[in-house]
């Protein structure tokens, strides 16, 4: 058992939450019970997630995609009211960590993606608001796109879409979890990578082919399951709390 404010302070400090510029309002978004006995983690906030967390008897819920974003009006009407009501009625705390959990060098989605595919972290890449949120990696020895796909599908339990335009042997890779769109891919190409791994599908066909670069789309949801699970393990070890990861795939 741990006090809610102690848990929040630890996560904030560990992820450097307040130092990261983001479109998400990261941190504790909804305040619940003062004492935390069980923590549930998931990728997305939403009514289905909240109901599953409550069924698991959670006191504290950690998500990658929270409820509050800077480009969305914060009206507590309609479905927004319903979402907040279920949390308040059941005193379930909601903590969101978007880019802080993408860019963390140890338990971040991108660092763990590199580890999952067997690449050694090389250098920072993909600037967002002046801050790097990912890395390129090196395969030692070189591998193949097919082998990387096999590892992703095994460990993320996903189905990859592949643009197999790279060399037979892959040496350098760039990763960007979630929606690694044109800006991220363009920056990856500037790093002279052989392979780009991201989540959400974008039309890179001709750009990838003309640059002799393979692209793997492993799913927005799947590529962002790693960080939350790693954070749950950290929290469980520190306070001997019961933690559960709830996987609610979106198919995207």
C-alpha cells in the first residue's frame, strides 16, 4: 500500500513529467482514493478501460493516452461527463503519461522497441518541440527485415504491415512508437537508416521505395504497450503493490 500523492510524485519525478512539452496534459488527471493498494495499466483511457480496471478492483489507473489534451475543449458534457463520473463515483485515480513515457531512456516505448527488435541504442532522433523523443539503433550483427518482423509479431502479439524496400541486410534502424508520421520518417531518412519501425500506417510507399528504406507498421496500440507495462513493474517492485496490465487492442 502507498499513499496516492507519494505514487504520483515518484512517477512524475521518474518520467520527468513536468519537463516534457506535449499536447497531453500529463500527470494525475483525476484524483481518487488516498491510499493505493492495486494499480492497473492500459494504453488508452475510455469507458471500457475504466470498467475493466474497476472489475480488477484498481485504486489507481495509469494510461498512455489520457482524457485531457490541449487541442480538445475540456467540456464536462456528454461522454466526457460520463467518463469523469465513473472515475469520481468509484474514486479511481487516473494518471496519464504520453510523451514522457515515449521518450524515457529506460522504460520508454521507443527504448523498449529497440530492445525488443535486438538493436543497440545509437543516437537521439526525432525532434518534437525541440526535444528528442526517440533513437536510432544499430544491429550487431546485421539482421533482416523479416527477422525484425518476426520479433515484433512474437513479443507485441501484433500483425505487421511491411514495405520491404530496404537492403537484404539491415544495419541501422529508427523507431517511433504510435503515430510516427511523415515528419518522423523524414528525420529517420536523414539518419541514413535501412529500416523504420513505427505503429500507425501512413502512405510512405514511394518515399520509402525511392530511398531504399524498409518500413514496418506494427500497430499504434501494440507499439505503445511496452512503456506502461515497464512502469507497472517498477511500481510493483518499489512498493510490493499488485499491478495488472489490461490489454484492450484497438486493431489500429
